[in-house]
C-alpha cells in the first residue's frame, strides 16, 4: 500500500512540474506578444526563481529516490528551510547580478509559478477503489 502512495506522490510532482513549465512557456509567449523580446528574459528569470527552489524541495524530500525514503517532520522542515533560503538567495542574485528589464513580468511569472500549487486537487491522481481488494 505504501508503494502505491509513493507512486501517487511521484505522479503528482511530475504533473505539477509539467504544469509549472507550461505556465512558464505561456508567460514567455504572452510577454513576447505584447512587449519587447528582452522582457521575455524577465519572465524566464521570475519562473526560474520559483522553479529552482521547488525542485530543491522535491529533491530534499526524496520523492524520486529509489531507496526507501524516511518520512519525518525534520525532513520536511529542512527541505522547506532550504527552499526558503534558496529563494532569498536567488532573488538577491537576480537583482544584483542581472536585474530584470521589466520587474512586472518578473514578479508576475514568479507569482504564477508559485500559485500553480492551487491546481493540486486537479493534478493529484485519484485513489482507485480497486486497490483495496
């Protein structure tokens, strides 16, 4: 039964990552249609500031590890703390090293990627009643 739950979580994370990538590409296409091509890079920077910490979180939680993963509050806390620290570092890095040409597109892309978690009820695979037999 635990293996089926692990498979559900993997499927959810794959679907969530795909949804976030689709939102990124739609944002880039929207920026390309209404703004100068340089603003597309602002959308990409905003999306990466959201995507990279999320990928780090998934990695630290061990969702895609082949070995049996341990589940615990400390693992969750460490992964979330690392995600927060990486987010702060990426925001600082972007604004110091390569400032976005259009901050509105940058923050819009960041918020859009973060809010894709609201799609979770539709992305999560349904539990099958046949599995209980």
